C-alpha cells in the first residue's frame, strides 16, 4: 500500500504548544506526531509514503529525508495552499497504485486498514472513509449511511449526543478522483465529499479502534498521556481490568452469582492472552456488592473467579490476582471503586507495580475515576467513543491496538 499524509497544516490553534513547527511535527513525549502515525500505517502494511507538505516543509524533509523504517518517502510540496482536495490531487502524481490511502496529518486512527482496503476494492468504491461512532461531541460533523454502507449525507458540526464521524482516514480510487474536473484549490470535504455524495460511490467503513485528533490544545495534551503512554508500554507496565462488561457479559441490575450466569464476551479471553505478552502483571479489580446485599456469598464469588482465571489459562493467558470489594457502597468504603483500595492492595502484594505505569480498562465512569484517582492511564470500553476518555468497543479491540503498536515498534 501507498499512503498520502496531509502534513502541511499550520497548526494555528496549537501555536502555543507546537513551538513554530508544522502541526504534524508537534512533539508527543519528545517524538513527532507524524512518526506515530507513520508507524501505525507501516504496521498495517503501508510500504511507501507521499507527504503533502507546505508550512515549514523543510523541517519535515530534514527529519525524514528519503526513507523511514525502510519505506520510501516522497514529498508533494505546496508552494501555495491548495486546500485538502488540491493537496490530495497534487500528491497523487507521486503514487503508482490504483488505490491509495490518504490520512489527515493531525489525527491518529487505528483500524484494520487491510480490511478497509478489501472492502473498498470489492465494492468498487470511488472512496471509502473510515468512520467512528462517538457520543457527546460538537467538534465534528456527522455522516449518514444506508444499509449498504453507502454514505448518503454529511451533516454540519453541531452538539450531538451520539453519531458517526469521519475519522480522517480514506482509501481513494486514484483514477476516479483525478479525472474529475477540479479547480487548483479546493476542499475534499466540501467540494468532493459533500458536493459529490450523490454521484460518486462513497462508502463508510465503521471502525472500532483508536481515534484521536490533536487539532486543539486539550486533545494535544490528551495525546501526551494516551498516545505517548501506549507507545511506551513495556514489560514493567501493569494492566488492571474490570470484570463485568469487560471480560464477561454484564447482567442488567444483577450480579454473576454462579457459573450458569457467567458468559464471557467474544474475544475477551484471547485478548488477555495477547495482552500478557506486553504487561508484566494483569489484575482483575471488581466491585461485588451483591455479597453485601446478601445475593451471593464470598464462596460463590470464588467459584466464579476460579472459572474466570482457569478459562484465561486455557486460552494461553494469565491473571496474576483477582481483587474484589464485597461491601455496600458508602463514602467510608475505601476498597470499592472509584476509591483505590484494590489498587493499593495489588501494590502491597506486588511491590513492582507502579501506578503511573499502569492502565485501567473498564466500562463505567467509576472505573475511569478509579484509574484517574490512582494516576493510571484509562481505557473506556464502550459501544460508542467518548471525547473525555480513550475508548475501545471491546477488550479485543484494545488488545489489537497494543499489538499494532508493538508491531510498529518492531520495525524500528
């Protein structure tokens, strides 16, 4: 695969943090954002890059020169601003493939790019956009799809509780795009996506993986924790997992009281096996006030947890310890999340645990507060994304993200 990255942005909104450099070169824990982006694209199969550059282009050329991790790097230089559409058309002169990946230089997207490409080719699309479900946002416009995954409409930015957004990672059919009549300067979003939605075959590929746009200072700071931390994971890091809703199916207004009520979520056991390769300890931390309510006993819970641990082992993984809070919720209950009593017990039992090198994966705001209170990085398991927390649809999606990051790091 060949990839065009639109890396010519001025980074006006980041001028106080990007230190007079192109937005794509803004440093995330001392490493240019563009490197993270290229690393993940390489891990997904990209073999060469065309960087569309303009503002302070010499900084990017000097940094990458003509290759990066054994991938060719070419430059499409904008002597004057061409707009996103014009920049893509200009960069396509340097590509040879029938279909080419195009990525915005200020957003990081982790998706199954090979599957997106296959979907694009099989459906003979003019362009296929990676899309992400999110909730409670106002920075992005939304996209409407029909039952055949064809995009039918683009809707302007507005406060919205839930919707599908354009994640800024595309696959273009080069011929169908370049053969249209275009002005020299134009916007791919306005003049192609919105204006041609009815006469071009535009498909949406719904992704469950990571998405972060560093275009505003708050998200740039968020990237320092999320992106920077994920790429720094090594075998000294610890993983804390909530149980219900992460490993097994959560029962509505109820508790898993016995083995008949224990139902593992698809891929969860395999995900733990994958994550064991990258974390030195994995713990389960779970609130279980069903014991305090008299709905089950500690012995009942132990039977369930023994089954969870043995099932993880049968799938090639390991849980180092299970911690639970059995009492009813109260301000004085320091063991129960969002208080960090269970994390402190884990550190007492395993002194090598460092909270600033730990990740909490959970499906509730209580889990996120637990991680925040302990100084951990948070991963929110949710069907839809959140602007406040890094989110994944499932534990297997999070494991795929970490796998992709380590694959990219092996290419150094």
